[in-house]
C-alpha cells in the first residue's frame, strides 16, 4: 500500500541490476498511486516503461506523459516525440483537444528557447 516506497525500491533494484521487471498491472498500479499523490515527476519513468513495453492502448498514458513532460519536466521535445505516434489516430474529441494543447505549449516552449540536453533518461 506504500506506492512511494515501492517505486523507490523498483528504481534502486534496477540501478543495481537485479533484473526486476514489473508486469502491466504492477506498472499501472504504481503510476496510478503516484498520480493520486501528485508525484508526476516520479511517475514519468514508469509511464515511459509502460508505453515502451506495452504500447497497445496506451494513448491516454502517452498524453499524460506528454503533459507531464511539458508542465513538470520542461521537456517540450520529449512531449512532441510522445505525441507523434498519435497523429492520424482517431481519438475521442477531448483527447484530441488535449493533444493539440500540449503540442502548442511544447512548440511555444521551444520557440522561447527551452533546450533539452538529456533526451534518453527520465
């Protein structure tokens, strides 16, 4: 029941190379728990892993991670990269509007000179 401790433990176990691999439901539970605690930044690596390992049906997770990339992480390029696979997909209108809003903000940040140096880690 302690999602923050579970997330930290998973991170530490990955760093020391224990080969811990969470399944879809475990990843989603950690993400949901961190979001409930408004731990957006901490949820990003788990969301990225979920998208990478279980890409089917992750449109809403992809959108939320793009939003976190813009609002919390100041990574507009990463946000646009996350949104790119959604182009051309049929999404509910509210998700399409959210994607457009995130993309506009990301482009605005880039135009204002926001620079990303590390694009591979969370």
